[in-house]
C-alpha cells in the first residue's frame, strides 16, 4: 500500500472515530476552519506526559476553569499551581508549566508563538511537546511521536530493534508519513489509533484501517512489537514520615525548590536511603521532641525507585513547620497524602 493510500485510510478512520477529549478540536470543526487553542493543547500535552487520559482529564478541567488563559495561569502564585498539580506527579513539570506560561505572557504578549523553533525555545517544551503544539494548534507539518505513535510504527514496519534503541528509527519512519495536508489531524489520528486499536496488549487488528499495510501483522504476532530490552530492577529506598498533630492540625513543611517534589508541601521526613532507619535514628530526626510511636508503613513507587515510608505519629508542637487543617491535605503530593491518611487513622 502506498503511503498516500495509508494516510487517506487513517484520516478517514479518524474523521469517523476521533476521540472526544475536552482539549481537542474535532475533525469536523477543524475542517470548518476553527483553530485549536494553543494554550489548551499545550496544557493537555504537559499533563498527559507520564499519565493517562482518564487521570489527566479532571485536572485539565480544573485548571482551565480556574485559569482559562495562559495569562491567568502566569499571574497565579506558585504555591496555588503546585497544589492544584498535586497527584499528577513529576512536579518539575508544574514548575516548568509556570515558567512557560510566564514566558508566553511576558515575551509574546500572552500569545503562543506559531513556529516549532520558537516553541522549542519556551521553558520546559522539549521536542515532542513543541511538535505536538505546532501540529495540533498551528497545523505545522511536525513529526509528533509519543508512545502510541512509536508502537504503531514498530508494528507497521516490524522494527526488530528493541526500545529504547529503536527510538531514532521509529521517529524516522514516522517522519516519512508526515505531509503538509492535515498535519494536526494526522498526529491525532496516529495517537488515537495507538490508544484505541493498536493497543499495547491485545491489539484490535480486525478494526485497524491500515492493517493491510502492517508488516507486524503478517508475522502473526503484532503484539510482540515494539521489542523491548529487559528493564533494570528499580532500587528500593527507606524513609520515615512524621505525622505530628496539634488538635485538628497537621504539621507540614515546604520541600526545597529543587529536586524530587521540589517546592511542594509535605509531611516532614527523614532522608530516603537504601537501609532501614533504626528506632533511635528515626526519633533523632523527628521535628519535635514529642512522644513518637510507629503506626505503620506505606509503600510508594516513583519512576526510578520504590519507597517504604515508616510512619511515626505524635501529638505536640514544633517550630519551623506549617500547620494545616486535616481537611486541607488533599493538595499534598500523593506519597504524602497516602502517608498522612494512613498515619491519621491510627489513634494515639
């Protein structure tokens, strides 16, 4: 099948089957000349990195209701945005989100630039995000390659090289199918195909509009693409989280601005290390001389390591902490919200 035939079939499928997403301009509106809002495209792409559509959707709706324009977001206090981001993970992305919004507001008068090069120059916009905003918001013929597109390319061309080594080849193959005609719709068509038909497990090949062109399907095992190298086991770390209460309030701290969960409100903790903490070490690093006792543990997984947090609970006072009502803890990062909820269920 010629590339132009493949493109025509996939775009026709997209016209009939495009997902309805709160940040998306549908193909019918697009064909009528309506332009996508670059702010909404950019915000959705940042949120969708490392998470799923169902998980990102309520955050997107909350953000766009509270900050409907990039200027509104740029004018907001850092702490408010970081708290609203809590639960999406990768908090460096929230800091980059603010930096980018402020750059657009200050350097471009609140209007996103409309070239891929200028988009790449914005804080936090890597090659993928700049390409996605360029294609979807401005109809630039950029090469938009996310995990869904990599999977489609790996199966379509039966690429034997395993990920991550295959990434340059998959990107090259995807670039060969980009045209000036409907580049934004093309990018989203590939994404939708990967998300709904060319799924990671149990691909629905009988529903695929380009199955006749798929070299992976002819092997009889398209689900085995893309090939992958064995993942290294994630290291495990141990820490102590301190659940200090004063009546109906809980002691929190502001984490350092750089590093994991930087700038976020959190429970006080020890360092996180490869060895468990002894009783004496755990109490030594506590934020107060209150009568601490162990009330359990919680487990949490980050991208590069897993963590066991031992929970110490006490009632008392402390200096250098931020007292927060228990009802206001939902803005904590998920690891600390999990630890706080577990620690607070234990009676002293």
